[in-house]
C-alpha cells in the first residue's frame, strides 16, 4: 500500500512523443489518400486504426496521472496536451470519413493543398513533442505551424469564394464547403496545439 504514495517515474514525454508520432502518421496518410484517391477506403481504415491507437496511448497517460505521485510538468498541462493531440487525430479521422460519407469522386486542387499543409503541421508538431523533454527549439516548430495556418486560411477563403462563384451544382457546393471548412478547422487545431505546447514549455522552464 505504501508504494502507491512513493514517487514513481512514468515516461510521460515518451508517451506524448509516441502519440504525436501517430498523429503525424494520420496526417501523412490523409495527404496520401488525396493522391491515391481510388484507394480512399483503405486509407480511411488505416487512419481509423491510428486514431484508436492514439486513444489507447491517451488512456494510458491519463491513467498514469491518477497513480503517479510526481509528474515532470504540471498534471493539467499533460492533460491539456493529451486532449489537444487527441482532438487533432479525431479531426483527421473525421475528415477521412467525410470523404466517404459525402461520396466525393474527384479531389479539388485546393483541398489537396490544404491536406498537404495539414500533414506538414502534424510533422512539425511531432518534431516539437520529440524535443519536449529537453525543451529545445519548440517555439520554432510552433512558429512554422502558425505560418502554415495563415497559408491554409488564405487557401480556404479563396477556395470557398471560387466554389460559390463557379460551381452550379448546389450539392457540390454544400459538399465541398463542408470539406473545406473541416480541413481549415483541422489546421486550426494544429495551431492551437502549437500554442499550448509553447506555453507549457515557458511555464515549466
């Protein structure tokens, strides 16, 4: 019983980096799906598997928080990072599902560009989480994500403007407006996570 109260070391940074790596895999698979769209169902299933793996890692981290006496950074910060990482992979998985549910047959170039930006954002975040324990150059990764989000926002606005201006099929307008919005929201989630990560590092220096 006494052992419950003794300090116990849990590899929180390693678990967070592992989860961020899985999120990156999901982002890259989503981008690949846009290139190899005829096999979209296969990509969607693989992304779903990654989302489940991330849930398992998140559960393990949160369970450890309840049984660990000492944590390397504040508990609420670990919880926040896990939650926001989970949000990103949930959004990516949701996007992959939307492509199937909406019956998309052909990819629009603006969507492909947004998917590439999303993948780059997840790669930057994975790089930042790999450095979290040593608190090295995380701000640089966050700034890159911030710049990518601004680029995505411009692409999104232009894409929606052209969609409503040129597309005559109302179903296509509704379909692609929803997809563009979900893509932009996913990049926003990455930006939010980058900001949270930077704040956590500054707070725990």
